[in-house]
C-alpha cells in the first residue's frame, strides 16, 4: 500500500466509528448530511466505547456533562465521515476487495495466528467483516486525500524559504552515546559499581547481569539518544556524566536500578540546508498537502446541508 496509508489508517481507526453495522430500522435519526441520515445506534456505540475506556481507567460515567460532550464530539465526527464518503463517491473513488485484502494481510502480521487476530477483534467487539469495512474506509480516505492534494509540488525555493522561516525545526538536539546495566535492586547495583571500581569490564558485566536482555547482549550498548528518548531519571544521570565516566551511584527508575557508562556526546547542532534537505523533501510536501486538504474540507463542510437533531 502507498507510503502514508498506515498513518492515515491509524488516524482513521482512532477516530472512526468502529461501529457495528447493524440495520437502521427502529433507530432515531441524530443528524442528516446532505439528505443522508445518521442514526442513534451508531452514536451510542461510539459513546459506549468511550465509557468502556473510562471504566478501564477507573473513571465513572456519572458525569453527565462529560458524556454529553463526548456525544457531541462523536456526532461531529460522524458528520465529517459522511462528508468524506459523499465526496469520494462524487469523485468516483472506489476501493477494491484486493486493496482491502492487501492491507488486512499487513494488519494480520501483527498477530501470531488467525485465532489471536480474531480474539483481538472480539476484545473490541468487532467481527472480521466489520474490520474489513474499517480498512475499506481508511483506504477511501487516503485515496481522497491523495486526489485532493495531487497538484502539490515543492520547489527548491520553497524548501529554502521554509528552512529559513522555521530554524527551530532544523536543530539536532544534544545527544549522548551510552551503555547501561539494569538490575532489580539497589544492593545489586552497588555491588556492580564496586566491581567496576575494582577494574571489571563494563560490557562483560552487562552481558552477565543486566536484566535488559536486548542491550545486555550488546554489552549494554544503547547507542546515541536525546533527553526525550529516555525516562527523566536516566536522562538526567546520563547527560551529567563526562565521556568515559560511569555513574558512581545507582540510578533508580521505574524499570529498576541502572549503572550508566557514557561513551560519547554530541552537542546541539543546527543543520545546514543541505543536511536538512532529506527532512524537507519528506515533511514539507506532507505539511502542504495537509494544509490544502483541511482548507478544502472546511469549504465542503461549510457548503453542506447539515441538520443536527440532538442538542
């Protein structure tokens, strides 16, 4: 599937209904969009999902104002989704079964078996067919986006102007290259520090004792990282050490206790235009496409005949 489809699919699945495709008879209409009806059962299904999420976080659903706000938000999303669908039909954008199957195969690769995939769907109250329809809607939205933004082009001058207007986006933050040994207790960490002071090899200790098996197999190596890449306690300790130093005290975090060895550092650096070129070639067209699509959709929505039937 095309380059950004998974991004749009992720956004769509987060925002779209995940509604069961039940019949509409006997359900009240909550809105009409250019003469097409949206039904109460669809809206209730969305709101019920939010209630389930709140309950999982220990939040009660007794707050009527919160529920009313969620209902209004979901109604607006339903309206927008219907407008996307109507515009796609006008533009003769069609999604084939082959496209759906291709994307579904990629989704199934996240699971070890067909049974695990079906169990995951059951957990969110979806059938295989309903999930296929969600995929179909995601592909449709992507194709609509690509159609509306097909004329977007970015020139060399555009990139230079953007680079000069947004210098903050082209700064490579300070980085540290480090290794660590992670253990469960402070006592264990102190014992390892004592061994390092006695001349033990850091990489070998990491292989022998670290409960972080991934880095442990590499002698504790984590490579280069920024402050934002690590939990605060770890980052503060790592960035305070000099090259060649290891932490003289155990560094606690929610993962356990760390002993950190700093191997190298990179200072904050402003990228030159040439260094930023690849980033610009990817990000600037995407940004311009999103701007055009949002502007186009605002116009579509402003011209639509929308009647909301709930307060």
